[in-house]
């Protein structure tokens, strides 16, 4: 399987040249040996990446939170899709930071995760959201496309 070393190869510039694969828009690294720090570095150096399939995205976000003081970082990140699987506990705070860091998001998937009121309240902060997938068990999945229908999923 792909490792952090392999991902690092397409993340780092080669012999003072540009970073490779700059036009890459989609990356699937599910069921690999890639570490969250490698995914973080990949995103930093690939501003055109829009979607990454990866199981431990919550761990990747912790690197962004640690570096959140760098204001230009937010404007360089073009991720439009985030997938979260098996997120528990402190996920609410991590997810809240996403509203500030990933302003271009149009799709969020929360599967087998704690769907607390605080998490659901943060969803309303994403201004460009057009697709939302919610599924908090192994057997349920709900997909909402906002251009097709509007569903109230929280109380005010």
C-alpha cells in the first residue's frame, strides 16, 4: 500500500523545482499506510486539490488547527469536500474550526460519528454547502442535496 514516503514524493519539490502534480484535484488514499502529517503536507503544497478520500481526516485537521495562526493558509486551501468517519468526543471543537479554515467547502460527509447538536449547528456556518451526508450508524446514511430539497435537521 501507499506510504507516507510515497505521498511525500509527490508533495515535496524535487531539486528546487516546483512541487509535482500541481493540477491534481482528487486523491484517494483510503486503506493506506499514509500518516495524517503526510496528508497535511500534501494539502499545503497542492492548492488545487478539491477532494481527498482518507479515513483519519480528523487527525489531519489537528495539524491545521495547530497552524491556524497563518492567515494566508486559509486562502490557499481549495478543498471542497471533507469526509469524516468514526469521529467521537472532541470532534465538535475540531469541526468548528473547519468553518473558518475551509471556506470553499460544498460537500461534507459525517459517517459513524457523534452527531451532536453542536456539530449540527456548525454545519449552518458553511456558506457554500450543497451536499451533506449524515450517517451515525453502520446501517443508515442520509444524503441531502440542497439544490434539490431543503430539510430542517436542527431546532432553533
